């Protein structure tokens, strides 16, 4: 499978980083993890197969992770010829169905029947979901907002863990133990640490527990880019570390 980081920024306007969104391609499955503002057009800029997205999995309901979700559904309907006919699954923690209903109140009832089958799946933590023939998806709660989850995506022996937004939680590192790629947030410098996001030192400490093949950092607010992220992480975790950019990718 291939992971591409589409959006490595936050709500803070940034010249080269749009809001959160990451793509996993594996055989018949194209899975979009989060769909923040800017992600849909960024996929076109990166020549990613946005029209073949089969599943969207949302970690939590902050705008920098969902703001392009209705626009993606709209793009499938009006942004290509012929319009989409294949089914789409939108997956999220409990509450995702209510979120889609509220988006339909804002953007129009077409969102319930966009011309293709749009299935909303509320995934309970700990339940494993089969995606197409290629992938298995499961989630666990993380300390960010009440609904927030991290996702584990596996294909055969290959495993990617995406934290979404999270505070530090050693048990999250244990859950991710031995994964090939740990894609985690790295929002704020240590001097601005808060319980609901990670600093470079905390991201490194999380990786020290998980011991991934590669640690991939994302979700950078502007102040964290002013510190030496690589050195701070390396003081905690001695493995491979990547500071992701919009368009970075890795093949497993
Ligand atoms: Zn958030
Ligand atoms: Zn965020």
C-alpha cells in the first residue's frame, strides 16, 4: 500500500500546507483519512486519484479535518464527467451520521442522495472493518475531543497507524506498537504544550513506545516550525523520522 500525506498543516493559513488529509491506496481501495480544508484541490495538484476514493475515514469533527467533506461529495457529483456512480463509504466515530445530517442541512439534501450510494458507517472503537479486498481498519479513542479516534490500517502484514489529533497517551503508543508507519501530529513547540496536542518531545516519546519502522510527523502549527523538531524527536526516538510535506509518500 502507498501512503501520501496530502495536507500536513492546520487551520493556520500556510503557504505550502493545507489542513489535514492523507491518502492510502491499496489495490481496489482508495482510503482518504480526514478531509480538511484545501484537501480536495490539493489532491488534484498532486495528481492523486481523488475520483477513485472508495472510503473516507474521519478522526474527529474539527473543521481542519472535515471542512472539505461535503465539497468532496459535491466534486464526485458535479466535478467530473460522467458523475460518480460507485458507492462511497464515509466512516467515523459515533456522531459521524449526525455530522453528515447537519452538513446536509447546510449544503442541501442532495448530500443524502448524491446520485451514488453514500453509506455512513459509525465505527465503534475496537471493531475491525474490512475495506474492499485490501484493507482492514480499526480505531481507538485518543485524548483530543470526546469523539476523537486514531486509526490502524492494515494490508497483510503491513500496518499504518494515524493518530489524528491527540494529546500524549502512552497506551496509544502501545496500541501502535510495531507498526510500519506511525503518522502522528506534532502541533506545538514544547513551550506551548497543552493536553490535547503533541509537541516534538511528546511525539518522540510516543514513538519510543510504539517503535514504528518510520515516524511521520504532520499537523504543524506555525510556532512548532520555528524549533528544531528533528533534534527534539531524536532525543526521544532513535528510529527513522520524516517531517511530512504536502505530497510526501511512502510505499509499504
Ligand atoms: Zn482537532
Ligand atoms: Zn487538527
